[in-house]
C-alpha cells in the first residue's frame, strides 16, 4: 500500500467519498497515512498513528518528508517553501520549535478550554471528547485510540472514584451501556473535577455518579469506568 503524509493543516476525514458525508475524524498536518482504496479524487486512508480509517480528498496528501517534531502549541505558524501555514497541536513538522514542554495530560487538555465541540474534530478550532483526550495524551507521549470505547481498554482500571487522580481518564455510558463520553480528571484542593468536550471544552464537577453541571444543577453523564493511562 502506498504511504503519504497530510499536507493540509487540518483534513476532514469522512465516512463516505463525498463532501456532505459525516466527518468521523481529522488527520493533522504531517500525519502519515496509507491509501487503502481510490474513488475518483477520493482516497480511503488509514492513519499510521492510530489506525483510524476514512475518506479524504487526494489533494490533501503528498509525499512523505523528513522530520518528526510534534507541535505542542494550540496553533503554530510554520514556514514552508510554499509559504507559511498555521498548524494545530499534534501536527508533525520538520523544524524544531522552541515550545514550553507539557508535563501532563491535564495540562495539555487545558490548552483547549473554550474550544467549540465538533464531531470528529481534533483541534482548538473544534474538537470532540475523545479527540481531546487523544490529542492531549499524544502531546505528552501517550498514544491512544481515536474512539472513547477503545480508549477505555487502555491502562489500569481504577475501581473507585475516590481513588482517582489528576490525569486519569473517566468514561461515561448511556442507558444501553455503551461508552459515549470521556474526559480528563482534575484535582483542586481535595476536590475532583473533569475537563471534557460538551458543547465546548469545559471544566465541571466530577464524583462517583458522573459529571455534575452547576449551571444546570444536574448530572449530565453517568460514570462507567476510570482508567489510568500515564503510568
């Protein structure tokens, strides 16, 4: 199979080879992919980073270039022979940027506070819940799958919410028992909170029942499981 890299800052990856189709994820600048199938100008591709598959426009990929520096700032301008490009966190580029090191998943996740919710999104311009946890983990050297249900299989299970620590991932299910949401646990003066993408990337209260929104005075997500993925 032919291998390429993404040459557009943020590529919508769709469920079918057509523009109106559902966006299932995004590939970021510099991400390496392999082409599985062709249909007119569309290519069904698999990410070599997390194995996720979908359709994208062939104009958005090109030959693999040297360099594998991971961008950690929410949005960064890089210089290329074709001109400047603004690329999101998680992009891979050739030049070594002077960026402040990120020390934890929670620190990385907080960079996205206020970002709007976008199904399939993976950037400060729009992101979904599992996109947030995947990118935030990637920025500190932890590789996770794209979907929450798959992320919930990684790491050590924490049996009780009272034992949860900052940087643990909390997963939430629906009435059918399917995992539908994920966020990163935060701690502040003995209290636990969670940063997650729900309408926007926000911080809410967290306990053994789930996520409690103060502005709505109700629990919005029911806790299913907690996993520790950072060793």
